[in-house]
């Protein structure tokens, strides 16, 4: 009886436990293209590039990514530039995506959501997040919410990172604006953008702050 108990104990001790994920830091880049209806000018092409940093948990067959936005570059439309202050971008919510990696390196996963509502995200006394608008005839601030759903169209993982194509549906609501011109012209939107993404593993300890002002470690296809 004692020998049987000892044998069971040895077998239990020899049984491998759950694998610990490999934790890495990745720099990411998204390039998104779409169309937007602009008052007076009609439908115009849009081009946005998002710069990201992510904490990544890797297990065989599974990749978990928790990412935050470091910078957003929006191509001007008819000389009108939209941008966010650095402190506003720093407060944007993180997003979390869970991907399944196949033996050939291709990845798949469910859509993931990110965004914010009417809470004063940047603490400036206005609802939502404040977007700076700069143009020759119409400038000021717009106060917006954003709800985005990102769908993975294709992707491939390597030991060094991940790349592929995505589609993003973005719903934006306008809560208000400064100046008569923007109040008249700004409106809610519901648009879909498609494009490319790329991630590359970087040294642990890096952050949006340490990467600021340096060449970004990775660039997705279609970058300008």
C-alpha cells in the first residue's frame, strides 16, 4: 500500500505543469485607407497610420496582445489636418486581441473592440476626446467618441513578430466643437477602413516615451 502511494506521488510529480507564456514587447504599425464624406468637398480618400506598443504573451499556438497607441498620423484632407495632443493619445484605451497560430505560421482570431464614450478622456472639461482641427478656413477643436471593431483578414506570425491585413469599422460621434464653422460642418460618421499591420519584437523596457522621436522599429505595407 505504501509502495503504491509512493508510485502515485512520483507520477504526479513527473507530470508536466501548464506552460508559462513567453512575455515580449512588440512595436506595431497600422496603415489604414478608406473614404469619408467631407462637407462641401464630397467623398474623399483617407489615410491613417497608427503607431503602437504591445505587451505580448506567447504560447505554442496562441498569441495574446495587449496594445496601446503611441501616435496617430492622419493625412490632411483638402489641406485640413486632424490631430490629437500627445497627452490625449496617451490616455486612449488599450485594446486586447487573442490570436491562434497554426503550424504553418498563419493566424486567425475573433474581432476585437476598442474605444471610448462621452467620458472626459483627456481631462480638459469637454466630453470624449479632443481632436485638433487645423485648416485655412476652419480651425478649432472637436469633441468626439470612438467605437472601433477590428477584423483580422489575414496574418502570419514568426519568431520576430506578426504581419497581415485588417479591416476596421469606426463609429465616431461628435459631442460639440469650438467655433461656428466646425459646429456647422462636423458630423457623426460610420466608416470602414482597410489596410496592413506589422509588429516586431523589441527590447523589453521600451515604451511610447523611449521610442518617441526615433525611427519606428517596424513599418507596415503601404506606409507613406
